[in-house]
C-alpha cells in the first residue's frame, strides 16, 4: 500500500516472513535494492528464535524527487535479506534476494 509521509516521501509497507530453520537464534537484516534513493525505514533488523517463523512489517521510503523521476505506477525492486554471521565483523551466514514492487501513487 502506497502513501505519502512527512517531507513528501512515498512509503510502501510490506510483510516479510522470516524463517529460522537452525537450532540457534539468528539475526536478520532487511535491505532494499533496485530503487534509487530507497531506504528501509522500519523493520530493518530482527531476531528470530530457533526453529521459529516470524512476520516482519517493513516500511520502504523513497524521497519525493526519486518518486517523481519514477512516475506513478508499480516499479520493480528487490529485498535482500541477510542472516548475520556469528560475531561482529564476520561475513553474512546467508543472503536471500526476493523480487517485489514499489508503488508510486498518482
């Protein structure tokens, strides 16, 4: 669902299901790519318990000038979900990329 928020930014809110099939709690980070100026505003990080699934609301915003350049309609983007590695400074344990769309209202 697309809506205008403060400073003229356009926001879409998504529900992403994170599933942890390991026997240890895991930290996940959600990023967005493929949309100029897009940023995850809410729900960027989550901790999921062992063998647990969790729905995560994620807000993605683009600045007004980026929304104007895109034009009204649905635009392709991708979510990058990163399972953090063990300890600080370690490489991600796993990364998944999922296609989605971002809607700019008329």
